[in-house]
């Protein structure tokens, strides 16, 4: 196969959703635009926002109800994603963001992907409003370069090579951990941009009950309920939710493919989650977790040529996750876990002749952790995955066997002062489709002054081609090389009085980036590739800077974050498609008795999309919360309060101003 030396103006790495092509009589896979030329944009506002953390910081003794900053997790907080084993965040060399339950509730985000944009700096591409097909760019990497887990279980479509974020409900998530930067050496292929871990509710303490109802404009409504608790040797948790939205037309009237339909493209999503644990003996827990989400979302498309956009096109997605785990603390020095998981993504997409795209993934993990001395820890793991894809045109299967070594250590330290925290990961994958790949990371963190911490991390990464990129008729190219990357990041965080600040500079070089090329000359010599194919770009350079800060100033809780991203083809200098040069968020909350008032501003810079330049967008959200009693809360919010025209992708539109009103009940203490 041929490798391209320039970035095409066409599509993202991999096919993203199912639509109908105007010149075809049945559905085709719509390509997310990814790599297109663009001039470097101004980042004046981004630089200004970067200075805000000097006053927007987080006090050391914040009230219990305060919204804690996602960008700077408590160094004593126990996290999982950074090492595959629970560990205090202060021991990690990586850039980890923790979004806890209170932050999720306090946010004005309308979806999981919007929450990740506001709290972790990820960029969104979405074909319409909430419920529409969405992809996330982490640190400029493509939408297929982010690995997503639910309670440690890998999810997503093996045909598309990415996660259907529109199928995830915020009501199902209790905490989200985001490892910004390559995580392939811990979790395998597809973690080249980063890793997102969604943690669902678990019955770890006293009995808790809750429910929430809310309604908004555009026919929006949502309801959810949960219960959790521990009963002797048994712990249990469960939650359910249902959401709906009438929405607006997903596409703009001037859509070049003629797929505009003036109907409203809304969605309905129903989700349920359960966790059950049994402590069969001291230190031994047998756990079962289940999650299911069903999405019915309308979208605009067409059949035939001339294009007929009148049929009712829908994405009907059924996503199921199951895991059975045994975890044992054999002694203070030894911990083991054994887990078997299964995940299925079943998408029916189209009108009356809907096509079916199905992924089945089974995984077996065995892991042992040894703590030979204080501050030292070695984890050894086996990770085996089988993926099966069933889609119109092909049925494929592949398996991957991997061995992981992860070490945490500490050097020096005396008189109550921590020493240098060291971290090293090494992973070897043997894949039936593309052979053997070894990835690794090496990092260090040092508290050079009380409250001030410096860290550095270097590593390699890999992303495997999706089944569509190698096998889909008329698009996939057998023999595509996996993407490989080398990364380096430097971070600094600390406190000045009540001010908490953080800064991370990063650089990632990726070769053999997988993209869509519209030029048949770059494809195999076959008439089936008349409209282009998947191809490797020789070299891509991703680099940037993330600045964040927060504060508690009396009754005010303030925080800000800015991300500057330079993502381009290293050979041509062309910017990669749909990546804004900057994205900035500022949020302020004020507590007044039983009231909590807040505002959030999000600015996304200009970005190129398949030859178009999407304009800069600045949105303002307003919110209010009234604590009626200890258990009952009234909530209101206005999203996009200034009614800005939103263009989440070329030829697509988001929602205008939207008001919400809701009530929430929470009870804990039995």
C-alpha cells in the first residue's frame, strides 16, 4: 500500500458513523473529518485566560460542598487509571484529571463528552446536538486515539475504531479519571492520546438513595434514580436513567451532500447499571458489575441520487458491559486480581434498510502486585482480548495477548520530606492482525518545595487500525501500519497561599497516522476505491500547553483552564482537521446561605473542517441551586445563555439557548 506525504482535506482516521451517500443506493459510513490544512490561529484570549489562575485558585481548607478542581486532584486521593492499581495521585508522574461526583452534578455539561471538554480540556467534534455522533480529540490526537474504560472494561466499536460517547449517560457515572497523554504501556493499543476511566457507583459505605427529575426546552427531559449500600459481607449499588430530546435539525440547509431535512433530530437514551460484591473471606472480594445503555437517535442522511433526504434515519445503539472479578489481599505485600469481562456494541443505522454494525469483545486479565518495601511496588499483569466484528461486507476476528510490568518506587526522602517518585511501565502486545509491539513509559516526580511539585514523563504508544480501516469494502486497505508515537511531557504544580496552579507542556510525535484520503491514486489499483481509502500519513507532530488554576475566596469558588494545541503534519506544516488552536474555560460559583449560583464560560478557537473554517465560539452557561432541606434540592440552568450559533462540525449545528428546571433528592445515613 502507499503512504501519503501530505494531509488530505477529507476525513478522520477511520469511519465514524453510518449515513447514506448521495451517489449510492444504500447506507455508507460517514467519515469524521480529521486532517485538513489550516493556518495557525491567534491565541490571545487563551493567553489571557492562562493568567487567570493567579487569582482563581483552590484553598487548602475548602468547605465539604465546594467544587474541587478537576485539573489538580488531591495528591492523597486514591486513583486507579495511572498504574492499573489504586494509588495516591501524588505518586504519579502522569497528568491525571479526576472529575468527582460533586463536579459532575455542579457542571452545566449536557453529556459525558461535554463534561470532558469543560473539565479535562478535550475537544469535541459532534454531528449535531446532544445525542448525535461524537468524537473527542485529546492533546490533538485523533478520535480513535483515546482508550475508554468503564470500571476497567474496554468499550467501543472495533469496526469504527472509537467509542460512541453518545451512548454514555452522565447519570451512570460517579467519577471519571482522565489520563492525559499516552497510556498504551498500561492498557494497550488505542491509548496513544490518553485514557478515560468511567467509574460507576459502588456500595462502599452507608446506605444512600437518590433520584432526580429535570425538564428543558427543545422537548428535553431526564430522570434518574440510584441506591447503594453495604450489608454485612455484601455491597450493592444500582442506578437507572432515561433521557430524551426533540432537538433541532442536525444539518444546515446548505449541506453539500443534499442530506438536509428540516425535521427535528432528537434522541432517547435509557441506561441501567448494577454492582454487587461479596467478601467471601477477609481480604477477598468477588464482584459482578453490569451496565446497559440503549440509544435511539435521529440524524440526517439521504438515499439514492438525486438525494432523497426525507426518510427517518436513526442510529439505534445497544451497548452492554459485564465484568466478574476476584480481588484478594493475601498479605500486606501481595495483592492479586482475576477478571473476565465482555462488551458488546450493537449499532443499527439507517432508515427502512438499516445496516447492522456489531462488535463483541471478551477480555481476561490476571494481575499481581508485590510491595517488597515501603514506597516500592511492582505489578505484573496478563491481558488477553478477543474482538469480533460483524458488519455489512465482512465478518472478522482478531485476538491480542499482552504482558505488562508496572513499577512505582521512591528514592531518597528524609525528615518527613518525600523523595523522588519514580514510575516505569513496559508492555508487549502480540496481535493476530499486526504482530508484536512493545511500548513503555518512564517518569519521575519531585516535591522540591512544600506544596510545589515537578514531574516529567516520556513514553511510546501505539494505535491499531480498526476493522473498517483494513477490511471495509471500498475503504479498508489490508496491510495498514499501526500508528506509533513518542511523547514527552513536563509538569509543574503548586500552591501560593490559597492559590493552586498547574502547568503541563507536552510533545508527541506520531508516525504512520491513519487518515482518510479522497484521492484514488493513493489507494490500491481497484475501481472499488473510486472515492478514496484509508492510508498512513508519514509523520504528525502534536504539542501544546495546558494551564489551570482554582481558588476558594470566601463564598466564591473559582477555576480556569486553557489548552493551547499545535497539531500538524510534520512534513507539510498543515494543521490537522477539527483541532482548535486553543480552548479555554472559566467557571465561578457563589454560595449564599442555601443558594449556590454559578456561571461558566467556554471558548473554542477557530478550526478547519474539510476546507471550511469553523468560527470561534464563546458560550455562557448560568446555573442556580437551592437547598430546600438536607435531602431536597431545586436546580435550574440556562445553557448557551447568549444564544450563540454553534457549529460542532462542518454543515452541522448545535442547540441554541436552552433553559432547564429540575429537582433532586438525596438521602444517606441508614
